[in-house]
C-alpha cells in the first residue's frame, strides 16, 4: 500500500504525463497543419511514449492496491511561431517532467517508500534520454532556422530518427 502523500503525487504525475501526451499531440497537429509531416510523425511518436509513461504509472498504482484519481488535463497551446519554438517548448517541458520525477523520487525516499523510489529509477533514466533527444533536435533546428532547404531535409529525416514506438522498455 502507498502512503496518501505518495499516492497523491503519483496520481499527479499521471496527469503530468497525460498533459505531455496532449501537448505533443497538439504539436503533431500543428506540424501537420504547416506541412511538416516528418516533424508531425516524430511528435506523434513522442506523444505515444508519454501515454505509455502514464499507463506505466497507473499500472504501478493498481499493482500497489490503490485507486487511480484521474484529473482534468489542461489545454496545451495549439500553434507555435516556428518549428524551433515548438521544439524548444518540448525541451522545456521535458526539463519540467524531469524535475517532477526527481521530486517524486525524493518524496518516496523521504516517506521511506523504497519500492516506489526504485520504480521511479526507470523514469529518471528515461528523462535523461528524452532531454538529450529533444535538445539534439533543438540544436539542429538552430543550425537550419534560416535555411528552408535545411528545414526540409530535417523534416524528411526526423521521422526516421527514432523507431516507431520509441522506447525499448515499457
């Protein structure tokens, strides 16, 4: 059984992961709208990963014999000024999620819940990967931001930069 404090924090993290899914789906829709189909496909893959993270958390809550408390998901932005602005927003969000996961792990440790603390190690490692991946795209977009042909090449290549389904462990 989870403490009320840890359970509330885990349920909040489910909401954070669902918001990530919602935000990345909005980015995919935006990229589709501005005819950047490669970026759209890449963001759909990112969105599916976030949904997988929410499901992983919910499975853990259920496995610990607790109830899931789904909360309203706030609406994300629906348009960005440039591909760079969108991916920078994704990077900033990944950093926010890393902080949330680290805070959750610290709370579990403080509460003496080593099982949850250990469970969260997967998410901590996943966030290192996610931040690095999105930051790489930010850096590449900075190189090509004034080059339509460079953006075209990136759009063509980005969908293939990560296998569909993304992460290897769920």
